[in-house]
C-alpha cells in the first residue's frame, strides 16, 4: 500500500527490552573486545572488574547509596531469590 508506514509496538518489556543506544555504545567494547571474566586475576579479568566497580560507583552515586549496597545480578530470578534471602 503506497504511503503506508508500519509501526512496531513491543509490550513485553517485563521479559526483555531494547538496549538504549547510549548504553550500547558504552557496553560495546565489553561485548567484543574487553570480555574478560571479572572473577579472574589475568589482565582481561581485572579490566572487566574495574569496569564493573566503576559502574557500581556510578549507580550508587545516582541512587545516593553506598557502592557496597549495589548488587548486579544476571537475571530477574536471581534478583528475586536474593531479595527473599533472609540472611542477606
């Protein structure tokens, strides 16, 4: 149909959502160049660890929290389980 523009609306953001372009530009090096395991002592791991700690500090500052109060998890399930842990 000439002149017809199809728009895409995604309403399942609870499951997944697009990454903001600003976030993607900052994260891109960690997807394909600086992908070391942050738990390891080698250079790549330590570089990843520094990036995580820098991000933790930025989030803490934004939330007016202490960096040790910021915990990154890999999934909603992990976050929920952590929140329900009475020993936490």
